[in-house]
């Protein structure tokens, strides 16, 4: 999210969380003049890619974000550092057919949630799905968010996913009219179907 009017329109739909991207190379980057919006009752997430830990801390604290979502190649030691600042951590992983699920064990004590996105060279944002059937290979108890190309026609399929650790879904590019600008009507219809 980036546009203040669009943020308030989406907030009226009462999503659980709302995300803001602080990665300058992203076409959804919030920009240098970002002002944290007033969205009562909605958790806010700041998204970073391999950012310097002190800068993550300052952005989170200055803007009262609830979570830092780490979408780069951050190590378990890096995640631990962010946790030591008192910040809740969501660590994203690009999932593909040969993904090594065992590597998640070293992250489970330094993250609050995992986010499973489609593996790309550009740290997500591809609008592409991975094969959701391989979620059955995830056997840890750490809750995860499902991301990657979820679109308006996916509500019924998402409802068939019965994984006990699935905590939520991440909606982005398939609900946009332009980068960082959400189609509120598409979101409204989808959330009604999902709920």
C-alpha cells in the first residue's frame, strides 16, 4: 500500500494486516516521504530486503509498525538481531519444487511467522503461484502466510488447504490496478467469498 485514499478504502474492508514496502528497487516502494497511515484495528507490516538492521529498527519504531517482513537473504542471526530490538519478524522464503524445508528449522526460534512466496530472482512480486500441494512438505509448527500470485478466483481453492500451520494469505499484485494501488471491489468480493 502507498496511496493514502486507497489505504483508507482498503482499511474499510477490515483486512487483518496491511503491508508497506521499504525496498527502494520495488515498484511498490513507499518512497522517502512515507507517513504511517491511521488504520485502527489493522496490524501494519513494513517489508524489507536485506536492509541494515538499525534502519529496520528505526523505521519500525518511528512509524509504530507491528511487524518487520524480511524478504531477502536474511540469515537466522540477522532475524535474531531484529527480534532483540523487540520487533515481531515475518521471514519470507521463495518456494519451488526442490525447496529445502529443513533449512527452516534454524529460523523457527527467531521468527514469529514464515511467509511462503513463489521463488523468483527479484524477491517476490512476480504474480506467479507455486505448486501449493508441496505445502504438505512443511512439517514445523511455526505458522505461515501463503503468498505468490493469489488472485480473485482463488478463494475456493484456498479454502481446501487444510494445513494446520496456515495462518493467513498475502494478497497483492492480482488485486492491483497499478503498482501499490488496490482494486477495492475485487478485494471486497474475494474477502466475502473467503470469509
